[in-house]
């Protein structure tokens, strides 16, 4: 069994920054991908960024140059540094762990960008 827990969401003004954290625990293999997805009201859940166990990253075009994903393998933890936040970044952000077998999702953390 695997548990995935996000933290770090909140309310921030446009142009501000937030850092999200996601910690995975349980039966985690040595090769896996962890990523962040987001879902705004009435919209589908989309990839924001993900990172493999060897450090390959990919980003949604809408966040390139503003968001950075990083991981601490020893801690099975991934971070999402979000800078220059915009109102359109408002969403529930979910962490996902992908490895051999089923995917695991966290419960989500709300990010609201508003003045």
C-alpha cells in the first residue's frame, strides 16, 4: 500500500509564490515518476509537471518558466515551486505517483490566486 500526502496550498496574490510538497510512503519501488496535476472547477485534471526517478522533467506549456519541480529521492518527496502565480493557476493540485502497478493519488491541496 502507498500513501501520498500533499501540503503547502493556500491563498496568494497574483505575482506571488507558493511551494507545494508531496510525500509518498509505503511500498515504493526504486523506479517511479511523481507529478503534479491540477483541476479547476468544471475542467478536467491536467498535468502541471512531473519528474522521473532519474530526474527527467516535463511541464505544461502554461507553467514553463514559472514553476519548477524537484524531488528528494531519499525522502520519496517531490516539490513544486510556483512563482509569478496567475489567477488562472487557481485549482486543486494533486500529487500522483506512478510505478509498476496502480497509480496513487493524494487528496489534493487548494491553490487560490486572488487579490
